[in-house]
């Protein structure tokens, strides 16, 4: 591809402008993808840590944990290997004035969910009004031994440990015992979580079993949020396709006389087409690499309040997608190359 590289070095400004455009759109794509992943994790991180397969809720709850209330008979009719979940959204504050909106999640200390919880510091103890809380409390200034004062109640929860990746519906989770939450929700069970999928015959009337994936999609605002980001990301891919097509088309039209001379000298159409594709590939790779580097720097320098997650899988998928769009964008000017008639171009 000597001809392609030689031409790019000769027309540095023109090709540099295309690289800059690809870089800018690629950078925006990486940031949007990182934000979409980060916001998704804020909504479902705690659920992912449960390592469960299914959840049983009230059939009238429409898959929403807050709207689900299971009776004692319904809970008793389910297999006893599940984890009973009681949830309560509230504002908590420390004795020195720190405040945090939180999701109180009550579960048994012998349940499979609690056993899988990881502890970054402190101990895993939820007995006697104690609680294991999300790492976000730690970053916000809360310490082990602090008491969380629950709004509109006399309940005080002592922080005994911090656990990572514990957010639900964008709020940090406080894991407590069923006895602790009793005074807040009168011991209501919102759902029962299972490590495996139950046979339909084991699901009592009035309840509904959802896969964890379906349950996540029904979290308030989750699907709409992801759909919005996916639309914007898809639109940016189309922009890359259009930008590459327009610029390469203009460049191709400008160099048609040169292409006619090359064809007259015996250079094949296939070689010229491959040369154009190679140029598109090189420009997209350079633009993507610069965008990835700047994207990583941006993710590091942004404050922790911005939920951006740039992981390898997203970078690989985004990078490949941009390169594919760039190559597709080169197909339109390729038609011009194929139609070049050296006899007419030279003026014979």
C-alpha cells in the first residue's frame, strides 16, 4: 500500500482533517458508551453481586421491587432455598450531619446473597441494628462505627463494614437484617430471590417469576435511559459513515485525473480500490487510538460523582464499529474509481 501512504504524506492537511473528525466523533462515542455503562452499573450493580438467576414478586407489581408485597402464605409456598428481600428507600444521615439517600435491603445472614457479599473493610455483621453499607458511604465521609439515622423514624443503624459495587436504582445499598427493618415496613417481604430458575409449578398463584435480566430491565427508568444512549450512539456511527463518505468522495473527485493517468500506465482498478480502503482504515485506526487515550484520561480525571466506566470490552466493540463504518464510508468513492476511463480523462 505504498501509493496510499505516499499520497497521505503528500496531502497531510486534508487527511489530517479527516483524522481529527474521526477522532472527535470516536471520543464522543467512547464517552457516551462509558456513561451508559456507568449509569447502568449504578442501577444494577447490587443485583449483579447477588449472582442470582430469578426473582419472585407479586404479580401486580409489574416487576418493580418497591411495588411488590408478598404475603406470608405466598412466601411459605416457595422453596426454602431462596433469599427473602425487604426493601425500603429513605434518607439516612450521620450524627455529624452527613446525608445520603439510600436503599435499605433486609436479608437473612444465612442467605446465599449475604454469604457472597464482599467486604472491603470492617466486618460482615448485620445483627443488632448493624449494617453493611455501600463503598459510596465511605467515599462520602462515613466511617465504620458511625450510626445512620433513618429519616422519620427512631432507627439507628451502626456501620460495621463496607461492600463494593452495592448500588440499586442509582442509590447506595445498606444491608441490614429482617429484624432491623421490622419497624419501618412491618416485616413485609417484597421479593424472594433464587440462585436457579424455578419450575412454574412451584410458583404460587398471585406471584410472578422473572429472570434477573428481565427484572433489571424493569427497574425505574433503566430501559428508557439505555434506549436513549443507544440511540445517540447509533446516530454517531451514522455520522462517521457520512463524514468518511463525503470527504473521501471529494478527495477522489479532485484526483480523478491522477487516477486516469495511473490506469493508463497499467495500475489496476483493484489496486486503487484497495489503496482507498487502506487509507480509510489507517485514518480510522489513528482516530480511534487517540480517542481511546483521551477517553481513558478523561475517565481518570473526572470527579467520582460522574458515573463513567470505560472497560476493555466496550473499547474493543466501539473501536471495531468505528473502523467498520469508516470502511463502509469508503465504498461510495470507490464507485468513482471503478468508473474512471483513462481515455476520457487524458482527453483522447
